[in-house]
């Protein structure tokens, strides 16, 4: 299997960094081909901008939707976008790992989605049934995430509500919208306060999850 691992955390020595390293080693041990997009290390620019489209359709008014449709047909995206698109096309499975920031992903990863999974590339913009006609049918996607809050806060009865429900704005409205099969999210709670022993235990559990894919 070909796996694209899209990773967003600014500190390589963090628990998230250890999770990422554990996953890459386990996937390779299992014989999968793996490519990594480490967004902070790449200094990936998250802001959708006019220069993303070197051959503009309309130089007077910037409409990123229509510029993307044209660029998909001509291949005229900026080099950083084209490089990431090639990784996406190559992959069978996309794994997105990030810490929870205000019940959502960090801005740098949302920017990757905005710029890379463009209309005409990730979904068909001329149909109202993109879930059925998503251009990424045959691919799968998975979220791996950590949060500093305990699971009780992210339960149905908790102060924040069920974290899986929050993540549906990603798993359903992005991944399934683009036709991908969604694997169960892997969530680690209280990551910022766990002991070293607990951290080691969580890393081993995650290693097994990657081996079982």
C-alpha cells in the first residue's frame, strides 16, 4: 500500500513527533511505501493566493475556484502545490496527524487542504452529488490526533462535546465528499500531561494500529 502521511506539529521532539516517527517506522516495517509531508518542516505556505496560479484566467478579479478549475486542466499550479498533488495521486491511503487546536486542525494543515485538494482535483464541482462522484474514490483517509483535554471533556456529556462529532467536518465534509473511505480516527487524550511510562504505552498501541492497517 502507498501511504501519504500529512503531519502538522511545530516541534520535532514533541509527543506528536514521536507518534509520527513510530508510524513511519511501523508502516515501512509492514512493507508499505510511505511519503511524508511534514508541513512545518517544509515551511508550507497555508494561504491560498493569486500566485498559486501562474497562468491566470482572469487578471482583473481573483476567483480561486475558477482559477483552480482552469489550472487542473492545464497543470498550471505553483510548484509546491503540484508536488503535493502528485503525492496525493500516488497514495492509496492519506493519514493526517495533528494536535487539536480549538476542536480543529492547525491552520497550516487546513491551508494544505485549501490549496492542494482543489476543485476539479479532489472533487467534481459541477455536480451536487460529489459524495457519490468524488474524484478520490478508491483512496482512504484517516485522522490521528492528540488533545490536552481528558476524554471526559470530549464526550457527548462533556463540556466540549464528542470530539468525533467535531471531526466530522473533516471526515465527512472533506474526505467522504471527495469520495474517500474514512478509517476510524485515532485519538489520544491528555497528551500534554501523561507520564513517560504512559507515553511509551501509547506509542506502542499506535504502532500496533499502524501494523494492523
